[in-house]
């Protein structure tokens, strides 16, 4: 495909990786990157961790001005895109102007899922740098922080709030954190990590209302009131698929794309949190909200936009740093799979392998990053490893990989 101009809608991880990949692959046409935030492109993982605790911006920025200038990339911030006119090859903006485009990449991400509650500066969601700045202003030593949701973002905010001297109560509707993904036993391990760190974790607690009462925020639950100075709602995100809908693209829990990150319309691609993609390794559709997937999909989309043939088939991988531990997961875990432990769950470090028909489908580990990297290769290769080898910490999994 010959593309004189590529327009990228979004300015986060996926958009930035696609931009860099296009230049690294030799694309010398025009690249215009449109972001709706006023900030230059930045990454989100530090927002709930080191940026929240230290306001250290050093790890945030993705496309420094010196790089974009040297590589001829036109980055426009504070710009709202309304639709893509796919018949005319134009990207339409909210101010009434438009940009011609030979190919378009939608990397529009998502927005926080909310609870029905009146707007209040004491009720926070964490998605943007500005959100993190406002939240940091409210988390002071002695502050009572109530977090709704015990997933990775909720746990990371809880960990950061404890570091800042606050007391933390976490409310989770399920019987264990991450129960739907990891199951009861591993979710229970995640819960124990939070409790050991000093979190007041309340499980099976459904929130019915959030309201402001004087200087406090009151969270109403089926078990009674929980009062705090700050409430953080961390119950997931909603994909920003409105531009795709207005453009006539196929959507459904995100923008539908194939394994090459192609949408239902030629020359329009989508990646990252907004992409509901077909994954050939699992023969199913998935929409995942992980940094690594956004990066890998973006590289694939960029290559396909300039005529190469690339597919996204890597096992999903994500991580979380919380309460002094590193948690990692790779693959597509299903609590119904057979689970084989390498080390004792709940101990200082261990790995859980999810098996289906003898093959490793996924792995989850606490402070055993090397096992996750190996599992990633084993999953991709479809290698079956004897249970005795998986469960023996002294067994060398490299040998199984080398024999694949």
C-alpha cells in the first residue's frame, strides 16, 4: 500500500509505538498524531505507582519533542476527532476541519467506568495524568482512602496510598480480587498480599451509592456505610468506540479487528484498549487492557499499514507492582483449567501454570518473573511440559523450550 499520509487518532502507548515503528520500518510519508488531552504523549502504568507517590515524570513521556521534530511527526494535542469519512479518506475534527488520510489508526483507548454519584473533587477515577495529579493532592498522611475495586489499578493505588501515609479500605464485590481471571485460590493470594500490607480489604461487598456528607465521602454498601476523606473508583474502563461507531466501523465491546489489527473498513486499523481483536492462538475474540498488548498490536498495525504482512498472536502479558511484590500473568487464564503450582501459593514467591489438554495456556507468578518469560515462550510454541517438571522448582524449563 502506498500511503502519503497516515493519521493516528489517540496519543497513548499504542499510538506512540505505531509512530516509532512506522519510522523504523522506513516509512517516510506524513504522520499526524491527534490526541484529545493537552499533554504530550505519555504512558499510563506509572500513574498509579511511582508518579502517584513521587510525581516523577521521567518515565512518562513517549515521544519527546526532539524525536518528533527530527522524525517529522506532527503531534497535535487537545484535538477532538468526531469521525472518519472512510469514503473520502478524511478524518473529521470537532472544530469543523478535516485531514486527508490514506490510512488511519484508531488508538482511542478507554475511559473509567463510573458509579452513579454526584460530581465531587473527593471522588476520583484514575486514567489520566491530570487525574493522578488531583488524587495525589488529596492523599495526605492520615487521610482515609476508600477504594472501590480490588483489581490491579485499585491495588496499586492502595499500595501507593499506604506509602504516602494514608489508611486504606478496599471494597470488592467479588469473593476475591481478580476472581474472574485467576479463580478463588489465586485471587485469595492477591487478597492476602493486600491484607498483610495493612489494607482493610472487604470482600463480597457491593456498593449501592457514593455521596458527600460534609467533609466526608460516604460509600453505602449492603453491609452498611464506609466513611472516608477520599474515594477512588477503580472498576475498569469503557472502550472509546464512539469515533468508530460514527464512522460506520463494526463494533462490539470495542472496535472489531482481525489478527492484523484491521477493522471492517479497508485502510482503517485499531489497537490497544479499544481493540476487540481476533487472537489466532486462542481462536477467539478478546479485548484486553494491557500495556504490552497495545505495544505489540501497534507494531503489527504499523507494519500492515505500509504493506508488510504481520499478525498479532503473542500471548497477552501484564504485570503489577504492589505492596513490595511483582505480580505477572501471561496467556489467557481460565479458572476452570488445571492449575499446577511451582512453589507454595501464598509463599514469598511462586508460579501457577494453567494447563488445558496438557499444554500451558497461561501462568501467574508472584516475584518469579523468569518463570513468566519462559511460560510465554512455551505457550507460543504449544509445548506440553510434564506436570512433575512444572511443579519442581529445581527442574529446568529451558530444556523443554529447547526441545520444542
